[in-house]
C-alpha cells in the first residue's frame, strides 16, 4: 500500500474530507489530492501535520509505505527477483 493510500484511509477513518484535512494543516485541497494519488510526497513538516490532524502516529502512517519502498526491494533482491 502506498503512502498516499494510507493517508487517504486514515483521513476517511477520521471522517475528514480532503478539504477538512487541507484546512487542518493549512494546505490546498489539491495538495491533499496529489498526496493521496501519489503524485507528490509531503515534506516531513507537512507529514507531521497530517499525522497530528488525523490523530495517528507518523510511524503508523509510514509503516506499510516504508515496507514497500525499502524492504520489498531488499527481499526481492535476496530472493533473486527483479521486481
């Protein structure tokens, strides 16, 4: 699961619209849309604001995204898979 999808799921679990999350972190709604579509990645400061607004830890929000970005390629390399 991508970081954008995890942001989207956490936002929906909190009951926020993209507009409400954007207002909570002082960003444009389009910025939230781009994060959720994985067209942009939030800077660390924005990421922290998102986590705070959604009342979730940054670690939990990153958990699966980190696995996909860092560990999956390592595991594939060890298994001899290209992708």
